[in-house]
C-alpha cells in the first residue's frame, strides 16, 4: 500500500472507481487526470495490535491492509475463520471498514472485521468479507496503514 499511496501523491490523485473500474486483468495504467476522485497528502503505518487497529478505525477511518487471500476465492458469506489454512503470505490489498460481532452455529459470539474487497459486488457479501477478528486471521494485522487526505 505505501507504493500505491506514494503513486497517488506523485500522480496528483487517483481516478474514481466509476471511471476506472477493476477489470481483473493485466494491463497498462490508463489514468486520466480529468477523472480524479481523491487526492492524499501522505500516509502512515498503524500499530499492528488488533485492539489498536479497531480504535484507529473508529477515531480516524478505514485501514488499508495486506492479507493472504488464498482461501478467499471460496468465500460466499458468514465470518471466515479458517485458522492455519490461511497463512501469512501477504498477496492482496484490501480495506478494513468496520468490525462487529455475530453468533455462530453453536450460539457463541464471534468477533469479525468487515473488509471491502476489490473483486466486485458479485463476490462474497456484496463485495465485502467478514473475517475473524482477534487472531491475525490471514495476516490482517501484519501491515496496517492508512492514507492522509
């Protein structure tokens, strides 16, 4: 994410999602300055403790994170809790936008992160995934950072 943030700073902004949708294909950049939807002035790393990440999220806003998304291709809904089947080989950038809790099939409370993915609204829960919070599931707390507007 720091490389992406630095690109946005150096580039003078980033296109809107409507003007430059995700295509899931290798291609060249086709940035158009007429379609700038956001600019940032800087970025910062965030402490990787999940409680501190939650506090930062509440007080400042969304967090960019890197995750091991190997198991995510099979996600269709619910709180993802795959334990050791999801490692820490960070290969995908996503955005933590919230957190909450729900009840599992054993009527136990399960805490989760709400994460916006870039694979489109047909994936997961309308483009989002709920992933177990509190055990660094899929490496969620290994590389949290955020942009500064």
